[in-house]
């Protein structure tokens, strides 16, 4: 088993590259099936968020994984080399633990990534691409993350993406309470934004979604209303603040739509935050006067607030990750022994069954029971000792000495006087 992580994140790649390699929820299952069909790939799990796309694999060769990803996105492998990191073995385990603990996130110590990892693990399990290695890795990663949360204060004073959205809005408008707010999407990130924005008591809070039912369910929890995405062109001019986070593969809000909206608003400013990867709002919208468009990368400065106070806690979390690496390596080493242990047990059971069957036949034929039991014990011992004794007799020189030492240790024999 060889653990390989291939990925990119907000540290190694700009938004334009991250959205190129992002996976939407609808394509994950099929992509996982294709990945495990790649040469030498035995297990796979894909994590795709606004800040990272990572492929966790049990594979013989990382090149096969990189080639598969480039081919899937119609790129040459060398086009992606400058953005991708490839980790193997212990470094791959450390990375998985750090990601689960929020140590590799744009918002140091944030908890949302743990839920995203659990979702990715569930998708891989449902797709049948999660095997012994990846299951063992992520069950331990989740346990480490839980301990870090309970034993450190790494998440204290952190500024979430949702909270940063409110802070930025207040740089454009005196107060969010004076604004009409539109949330596009109904997923976890939008719900987090709804929580923060609702606390500011905006004039109106509207959720736009592809299905009215799901949008209404979210909006009702925050005293808002729902609308359909198809109605955006007619209604987007009503809103001062627009926050979008969907799983759409194509932009939902285009430059033309916002040009018309600004004209109808008589050039009153609009604050927009696009938290989606791939982006929901065309990049050209940022060129428009009176539109203040921010992406996930633009929020980096705001979310780093409070970072200094969490650095000491992060050091404690890093130490916990390092300590737990040894446990995983021990488990992995134990897994490597499983086939040999199983074969040894099977060998012993075959000898036992064969000799027991012979003894039963002798007893049925009227043989002396005590003699049959003595023969049974002797035959089992002889047959089980035959292979190691033959190996000792056949070995010579240094090899024989090593075998002697090994046998004496295995059978706990006392050293000769």
C-alpha cells in the first residue's frame, strides 16, 4: 500500500487555476470511478472546496494520478506542475491530519474543512473507492482533529469567511442593517453567511436557489424570503449586498446582467462576494463602476485577523499531529503483516484438520485411544516443525546463524549454556 496525495490549494495556485481543477458534487462519483480505473490506482478520495482540490490515493505511482487529472481537464501534465504538490508516505499522512485540523486552511483553525472532509469520505465510500488504507487514514485524521479541537484553542478568535463578508460589506455601507441582501445558493457556506448577516438585521434577506423549496427552507429560518435563480435578471437590481456560493459549473451572474442592474439602481453601489469555485460571478463584473466584487482570495487579508493570537495554539496542534503520525505508521506496519499471519494460521489449521481426521478414523476402527492421542500430538508437532527445521538444515554460514537467532526468538528458546 502506498499513500499518495496530489493537489493544489490557495497557497500554490490562484483562483483561476483552482476553479479549472475543481470538482462539482454531481461529477465526484463518476470521477472517482474513473480514477480507480487508472493504471496502478487501487483506492481514491477527492476533496474539492473553494480553497483546495486534493486527490488521496492508494496507488503504485503518483505519475499515473497526475496524468489522469491533467487528461480529465484537457491539459498537459507540465501545464499543472507548477501548481500541484505531490506528497507520499508519512508526509501525505501529516498533510491529511493538518488539513482535518484546519492547520492548512486560509482561516487558521476553521472547522468547516472537517465537515467537507467527512463529506468527501462519504462520497468515496458510496462510490466504492474507499479501501483499507484511506479508511484507516481518515478515521485517524478525524480523531486527531477532534482532539485538537478539545485540547487547544486554535479556533478561538478566528474570522470565518462568512464573518469576513459582513466586515467587508461595512466598509462599503455604513451598516448592513440599511441593506437589502441577496444570498445565491442554499448550501453550508450560504447558511453560515445567513447566520452572520441575519444578526445585523438587514432591511431584507432573500435566498435565490434553483429549487424554491430548498431556498424557502433556508430563508424561513432567518425571517427571509426565497426566489428562483431564473428570476435574477429581473430582481438583482433590488439588492445592495449579493453573496453567492453554488456548485454551478458556469457563472450565474454575468457582466451584462450587472450592467443593466447598475443602470436601474442609478449607480448606487453594489457589494458582491463570490465564494464559489468555479466562480459564480464573471470576473469582468469587477471592472464595472459602482460594483465592489470580492472573491475567496480577496478575503484573505480579513480572515487573517486574529491570526497572531492563534499561532501558539497552532504550535500545540502541530505537536499533536506529529505525535499521532507514529500511531498511523504502526497501524500500517501491522496491516502489512496481515497476509502472512493469515497464511500461517491457515497452514496450522490445515495440519490440524488433516491429523484430526486421521485420528477419528483410527478411533472408529477400534484403536487404543491413548495411543491415538499420542500419535495425534506427535504428528501435529512434526508437521508444524518440518518447514523451520528443513530451513535450518539447508542454511549455511551467516544465513544459518541469522535463522537460528530468529527461530530462538520466535519460539522463546533459552540460550544454551
